[in-house]
């Protein structure tokens, strides 16, 4: 492990003198606000720098590289993998102050935003100009656009529109030595040189600190319509999803809840869902109003043929939001339901979703836990929430997590679809990646950051 230098009083004074006034936080009570994220992990930093401008980011990284102290970038702090936590001490660098929307180009369908802008604000700013920024990761009201880029965040819209990286044309970023670079293009195509943009997207802040992004936008869909369908089993629901897509429909969202989730939110539904282990699907279409209404009728017909036991069409935007409220309540209620809670984010081929969910019961019985499954049926991204009513069951929870990750890989999947690796999944990286691949990635990290000062200890075991 790299040996880092302490932040001495003299170094603290130099930081205070060279950074924007008020950028440095050292009070213990305020440092606590930067010690955690949405995971259960906590690491208290020695100090926090709230960048007011790009120059603050450059100054901090220049001094960190010179004096050999670690810097951990942080956006909204809503991540679930501990990637923004200072487990090696040093300084947490908050980019929340870099929140300007620099420009929206309605002719070329692009947008320039700073990394600290809240994701929902980015989407709403585009919508106000008649444009559409599709990525919709959970917690858009908390996460920053730079944090979304650092983890390549996803969301329900991935099935039709893809992830965050699909809407990033270029980046402005500060390297670990303090130098400022720009990557990518402002055009819809560009293949000049290595694709540094896509190398930095998803790197979890280990190669550079993203300070601004050039985003690709789309025309805003004229309308969105949704339906909620209940099935007697997960297998029936997944068969319906496959049939819908096989018949040429591409929904803008296909979400599922398993029977354990339904037990927590069932009273929010206007009907009782029959079956011993039922499943629920939420399907949405977007586009021109008349065509999608006709298409939704076809989708509902497919769902019915494939065994839907209950169908609820959203007649207007209010009813559409009521349907989504059922989905939004799941995570909150799981968290309130259990004494211990561990959230895993995995992806399997669409054909293996039902298989994975069916196999959860054996792990529950073996370890005395409950596992709730919900997520994105259209792209196979599943959120597995391992819970226990016993506060001393953490060891069992960790064993279940590793077993489930191994099962996911056996089914042809991957151990993370949108949360990233960070600290939480760092021990499991070798389950999926070969030693040669990990070593190559370590060498890329060393090329960008030879002194290992930028977000050290993340991703690689």
C-alpha cells in the first residue's frame, strides 16, 4: 500500500492561501457530512475542499501530487459502492460547487454543464428548451451529472436509450498532476485518437476529476404512457417481456418487482395480485401520442396472452406517477423493514432473470435472510437487497452476497451494472476479471496517476 504524507499545519495553511475563500472545511462536525454515502460504509476525511471553480481542483491536485496526500472526488454522495469515501484519509474534493449549466445548443442538440449540477436539474433544463436528456438513474434529485459519469449510471430508460456514457460527447477534466484536459468532440461522430472520454466515464474518479461535460440531447418525446401488469410468477412475467420485445416493441422502461417486494407495497395497488409468488411489471412507451397509444394496446394484448392476471393502464400523467410511486416505495420500505440491509446491483442475460430470482429461495433458507429482487427487466439489471432482522448477521449477509455474485457470473452476467465497484465490491473484482486484465488496468491507473493520489484504494483489490 502506498505511504501517504500527513497534512501538516504548514500544508493546511498553503491550501487555505491558494484555494478560494471558504473552500476548505476542517471542522469535525462538518467533516461528518462527507464521511458516508448511500452504502453502509463510513470513512472520515482529514479535511474537505469544496471547489468553487476549476482552478481550485487544479490547485488541490497539484499540491496533492507534490506533497503525496490522497484526494477523493465526491459529487452528490448518493452512490452505493463507497467510491467517494476517503478510506485512505486525506482530502475529500467536493465538486458540488461546479454546478453551472454553461450552454444549451438547440440547433446542434448539445448541452455543456459543469460536473456538480444535479442530474434532475440537467434534465429539466433540457426539457425547458424542448429537448430530452434520457438517462434517469435513481436519486436524480441528489446525484450530480459528474457522479453519474464517473459511475456510468443507468436507470429504467436504459432499455431504450442506454446509459450515461451514451450521452457524453466530451469532457473537461483535471488529471492527478493538476493539468486540465479536454476529451471527445462536439459532433455526433468522432474517431480521432484513443477514446479518452469513454476511458474516464465509469472510472469512478480514479484517473481524473471530471469538471464539465458536453452532453448529447434528443428531441423531447411528445407523450409517455404506462401500464402496470401482474403475473402469477416471475417466469410468466419474463416470458411476457421477451415476447413484447420479440414482436418489435421497444419500451422506454420495463421494471419488475418480485413477490417479496409486492408483499411490502401491495396495499398501494388497486387490486389484489393472485398467486403464491407473483410478479409485477411496469411498462412505458414514449413518442408521438397517437402511435404510442395504439402501440400500448398491442403491448397490453401481448401481456394478456402471456398470462397477465391484472392490468392497469395509466389514463393520464397523475395515474402514471401513481404507478411509479409503487416502484419508488420499494427501496424505502425494504430499508425500513430490516435491521440489516445490503444492496447488490447485478446484471444477467434477459433469459436468466427468472432463473436467478427462483434460486434466491435456497440462499435465503441456507443463511436465514430475506432477499428482495427488483429492477430493470428490459436490460437484465437486477437490484438484490439482502436483509436480516438480526443485527448480528452481517457475516451471513456478506457470505450471501459473494454466493449471489458467483451465481450471477455462472449465469453469464456481471457483478455490477450501474453502482460501480468502489470499496464495496473491490474484493470481488477477481471473480469476474482475469489477472491479466486487472494488471493492465492497474498499469493504466499508474500511467495517469503514478503517485497514486487520486481516489486510491478503489476498484482494485
